[in-house]
């Protein structure tokens, strides 16, 4: 990605992944230890240690976790946090990471209540107000900007390509000003705090700085008219002037095609089953218990009650799928699947019947990664051959393709604002409360399999 980024006149800044794998309860494609991270942090383009998701490891002084944190401190680079729901003494303990009275883990983008963000701000942490395609925390947190202008930044943390074409940080600026937030505080959060915090080489309109600037219609709507990087006009009126650069995909994908029988879940007489309850606009889920729908000795999806089968399929080696159930995806027909499935990016799928689930999963496997949608009238797939996560095609074309497949998922009944983005977080075992890995249903609060 660094090499590819160098091929265009744009400034990319990267972080070294802190949690690969995110937990030991899933199958990942690699393991990065402290020595790997130490080597990555020597690179100029790598500005920070990416989100430290293993907050239980920090709280319990896990030696591997603490060695990674020490590597970043030795390199003099900031450490991003990821600690949803932590408050009070636990939040302080996480932020200090064994260094009493010091801010070690310096940001968090996972706050979903004002009270949680305040706890962390008062400990000296910086809060990134996240507004992505699935997780939306702007409304809950934006009022904090007037009181903490030096400690707030804006971010998206997963935003679909068609949404990015429509706008990004500029949209948050306009919404903040409309709510009466001081415009200079808004500009500081959007433009200045990130550059200073991550020590990027982005110009800040000071004498001698690189001419990196965005020209907007005004400081109310923040419609972007032009973007300059190092004095070069790189975008105008919503259209990029950076030429598309082809690249050769790198991938680690060895999934084998499945049959519908692979997704059968036998009924064993249990009166209730644990079910993941998804939340539109949030990454957290709830754990509920419901009476299973049983047919021919199998537990099956029940579209009438919106209790649908969810599966996670190992993409790195042949293995039986993990099977569970989820509420609030809302499909009335068919299935959706994705190999964007944080953080190990196995294949996750939800559907109303095993045949549809199998077809959706196999479409992703046949493309060595992608998102797919299957319905009575046919199917669509958006190939993502770069690591099973990204397309190497022109961004505007990818945005159009995504818009079409997103519309199809909604036509099949999903009321979610971003069905595929919500789906992508259902295998993320570090976000409470109940998730599904390729090895089984996982209770995040107890940090153990159900």
C-alpha cells in the first residue's frame, strides 16, 4: 500500500497494526509480534501504532500487548486506542497502560455515549468523533467540541465508496457548524489536531509549509471546490484529477466451495438459543435468547421473526463453517455475504435459507473475496481481489457497483442503513456483546465461547 501510494500525488499516512490477530479465538491470515511491529514503526510512512483493540490485554498487563506498546513508545510514535464502553478507573488504567499518571494510549474512536467520552477526555485522551457508514456517533459527541477543542478529531472508520464520493470530513464540519459549534473549533478538529497529533507532513498554511489546502464554498456548507497537495490541483468540483494507477492484487485466500449441507444446524432439544442482536448505527450488539424455529430436525431461519442464520467461513484453510443466529438484519428473501469481516476477514453471511447462504458464500469464494447478494431474481457480486478487502479498479466505478448491490440487499428486505457494513462487524470479537468467529459464537463480556 505504501508503494502504491507513492505512485500518485497524494499524502498517505499509515499505522502499524497492533492486533493481528485481534484475538486468539479466530483464524487469521498472519501473526504480527512485537518485533514485526518494531520493524514497521521504523518506516517514515508509518506514523503510529494502530488501534489497540485488545483492551483486556492492556488491563491485565499481557506481556505481548505491553511489548507492542513499548515498541511504539521507543519509536516516539502515538498509540491509537480502541476501548468501547470503558469508563472510570478502567478507562484510566487503559489510557495509562502501566505508566501511572501518563497518557500512553492517546486516542479512542469507539465512544458511543457522551459520558464515556468525558471520562476519557478528563484522563487526557483525545476523542475521534466517528461517523461512518455503520457506526454513527456524531450526534452523541459533537457538543463536547466546544469544551475540548484541543482534544477532538473527526473520523469515519469504515465508509462505503459511494458515501465517500458524496463527502467525508467536510460533511461533519457542516453539521457541526449547523449545531452552533464555534467554526474555528470545527476547523481545528478537522484540519489541525490530526496533523499535530500524528506528526504528518501536511501543510497548515504556515510560512514554509507545503501548500496543502482545501478550497470550500463557505464555512457553513463546506462544499469542496478544489483540493491542492504540494501546490498541485488534485481535485476540482467533486472529481479527482489523480490518474488511476493499476496494481497487482496481493491476497491470501484459500477457501473451498461449500454445499448447502455445510450450513445445517441440528436441533438438540434446547428450549432457547443465544442470538446476536444487531443495532443499526452501532457496532455493539446485544445478546438475547429466543425459542428456535425448527423444521425437519434442524434449527432454521425465521424471517417472520427476523431471526436469521449467520455463518462465518474460514477463508484461509478448509474448515466447517460456524453457524449461529442474528436479529435485525431484516432480510425477507435471499442472503448477503462479505469477506470484509473485521478483523480476520473470514467470510460472513446472513440469509433466510441454506441454499441462498451457500450461493452467496460461494460467489465470494469464486472471486477470492468480495461482497455478494443473492435473491429470487438472481445475484450480484462486487469482487475485492486485493486481500479480499479492496478493489484495484477506479474508485468511482467501485462506488457505482456498491450502490447497486446495496440497493439489492435493501430490496430483499433489510432496513439497515448499511447492511454490508453492519455485517462486516459481526465477527469482530473485541466489540461487545455477542459475536461470531469462524470457530464459534463468542461472548465478548466474558471473553469466551458460548
